[in-house]
């Protein structure tokens, strides 16, 4: 399982391999992720042959990783968080043997780690039904066709639409919610604040706290308090929600493709709390040409005279 430079291999089947590449590639210590086929009886199978269930192969990813940076146990944790391990017939909308979940171990150490991890997850009570993911010795790996490799980067819109349409994203979000944190948020947020920030909801236009708010100060995340926007960058877009030309710090905002409601939009979320904030559009005024259309329910306003005492003194000087 090792390579000449001390790197190791890990192989996982988690349904559609398009959905498995990104989470592993984002992990420090992962050197390379390749989509392919394994576990079957035919040499060099094609995608069509694997999908036809005639070769016995699974859609898999093979991960090359540096064990001095990332552990195999961490890779197993990433794997479990991408799948429904209780489904014996495939994954989400993809049905059949080639889409079933498998951990392919490359040595006895990986086998024992996989068995321990599976047993611990079974006993955790996170899933209502038993975990059926198999643990099998690794066999020959065949890379998939070039157009499958890093598909999530090659065609991000279609990829996102596939993920959402398959039901994978909704299942994973619900399954891996931090239940303790969730209960805390339900206690301290209003129903609308919770729905917007945690369930990607949208409040009514012209019927929210800050759509026509003109006081000077900054707007922070209602969940974490992280600073997001300034009244200096706020403008009336006529849309019924607070709108800004830019965030206070670009690094505090994350952007994601949103394909809900049969539209393709750019969602914006806060960095630390991962709260859903709203969307950004390219129809704003100068100097940025952008319109950050934000839900009031995701925000808390700090007046300029309260910035020092609330711990946001570094932003007070912009209002001098």
C-alpha cells in the first residue's frame, strides 16, 4: 500500500465518485485523489460496463496521502461523513451494486482501523439502522475516464445540481448536525433566525429588521458575532433586504453555488459559524459592482458608539 516516498494509499467506494473527490482533496496531507473502479473481475472496465453491473466493480476513489500529516483514521471519518452507510442497495438516487459503499483496506492495520471505526459508528446511535458498509481487501484499481476526474471542478453547476437532486446533501446535513449545538441555537435564536442561518431560509422582503435601517455601525453574525458588513457599504437596492457593496473583510465570507428553486445563484455564508447569510449578485453599484443581498435575521447590528464596549473597537475609526 505504500509508495516510494512514504506516501500511502486508501481506497473507498461511496456511491458516485464525483461526490467523493472534493472532501478528500480539501484535507491537508492528501496528495492526490483519483476516481476509478475496483473490486470487479474484468480488466480495464469502462464506465458504461461498470454501470451495467456486468463487471462486478464499484465506483471508487483512490487517495494518496502522507501519513505524517493525515491519519488513516481521519480519512475514515471523512468517508463516513459523505455517505449513507445503512443503505445496502446503492447511494441515494444511484442504485445497484456499483454504487454500494465499501472500505477497501490495503493492509491489516487499515483493516483493523476500518473495523474499529465501523463498530464505533454503529454503537454511537447516530443511525437508526445498522451500518452495512463492507470492509474488503483492496484489489486492482483502474482509473476512470479523464472526463470523470475532478468533475466537481470541471462542471461545478451541473455537479452541484446532481448532489442536491440526488438527496445526498440534505441527508448529510441532517445526519451530521451537531445536536447539542442545534438545541442551543433553537433556544437563543428566534424561529426566523434559526430557519435562515441553519436551514438556508429566506425572510420576507420589506418585513425584516434592517432592510431600511440607516444608523451607522457594523453588522455581525447573529450566531457567532463575527463582523460581516458596515453601514458605510450599505445601500438601498429596492429589493426589500439589506444590501451591501462589500463585506468588512473578504476572508470572513464564504461563497457557494446554490441551485435551489431552479436557479443558479452564489450563496454567501459566514466563515466561522457557517451561517447562511444570503446571496451576492453582480448588479450592484460602484466601486465593486456587487450586491450582497443579506437576510436581516442572520445579522445583529452594533451602533458605532457601542463598538468599543462590544469588542469591535478596530472598526470605530471608519466612522470618525
